[in-house]
C-alpha cells in the first residue's frame, strides 16, 4: 500500500471520529422522522454508508494502482 493511500485512510478515520462524536450527533438528535426513520438514526447510517463507500474507493484505487505499476526491468 502506498503512503498516499495510508494517509487517506488515516484522514478518513479521523474525520469519521469527528462526525460520529457527540457535538455533531446532538445536532441531529431531534424528534423528526425522515422516511419514517428518526433523524439521528438516518444520519448515523448515512454517514456510516459514506465512510464504507469511501474506504472501498480508496482500497480499489490502491489495488488498481498496484496492479498497473510496470515492473522494473533488469
């Protein structure tokens, strides 16, 4: 894994911790239903989905770059 992709994963982890922590969660803790789901639960699952999608994108891009690198010749 290239250093750049490791940095992306670490940045994604830190951002995930911040957006799934108390101050932001309290903003969405309202008695509102969105598609019949409480707003807080909708926010948590939507953010969770986006985090997983971004992690998959980073991993796929890393694997694609690793396979596409030409092998150095003798």
